C-alpha cells in the first residue's frame, strides 16, 4: 500500500496544489492548506523563474524592496514549517494569503505546462466569486464582473464541492482548450 515511488518536482507541486485547493473549497484547516499552497507555489515559482515566467505576487515589487516583500509573504509559510529559532513565538495569520498563493500557483502551473487541471480552473472561478475586487478593470474584466454577479446569485460555496465530486467521479484531469 505504501511503497516507494519516483516523483518529479512539478508533479509534487501539482499534487500539493490540488490538495490545497480541495482544502480551501471544503473549508478545512487553513494551516495545512497554507503549508501545501506555499510549498507548491515555491516549486512552481522556482521553475518559472528559470524559464523567464513572472509571478503575479512575488515579482510585483522593485528589486530593492524584494527582500522585504518576500519576508512578508513567506513569514507564515516558514513559521508553519520551522521551530529552530522561534519555538515560543506566535504570529497573526490571515488565511486569505493562501488563496492568493493558490491563484498565482495556478497561473504559474499553466504557464509552465501549457495546460491547467480542473481543480485549478474551478479554484479560479471560486476566487473570482469571492474576491471580485481583484478582477482587472478592463472591458473583459467588466464583462467578467457582470458574469460573476449573475454567478453569485445561482451558485453557493457548496456547489463547488459538488463540482469537486464530479471531477473525481469522471476522473477529469486537465482542461482542454
């Protein structure tokens, strides 16, 4: 049942990201959600950097501010993974940051692999439903905002759980373009 297997970094990131998405949509514990999201994001970010692909959350500040910005982003992720320097410390954690890491990771994943898995596409819809203020103010963004307002009227968070069940039931893997 638990046998050794080979796994690549991109495959590990995909599996971590899918699980983090499921934890968010199922409204599970935000700590393991953030740890998985952060790990997946870091792998995808490292691969993306080598290919000249930018991150929407890590590459938005000038180089002179990058260290400070990375420290803000990585503090909760590192806090949940290490206790060698601060075993008695507490932090204030806002789980919303996980949602942004997951969203960015879906874009990095798609840019690296030229495809996106269904959970990633579903998460993007969920994100836009829950964070409409982050939809770009463009003609396309305005149309998307209108659609999201209609979408909110018809779909609840529980509907997203039903979509996860359909993904599992039909063994859906990647969105076809």
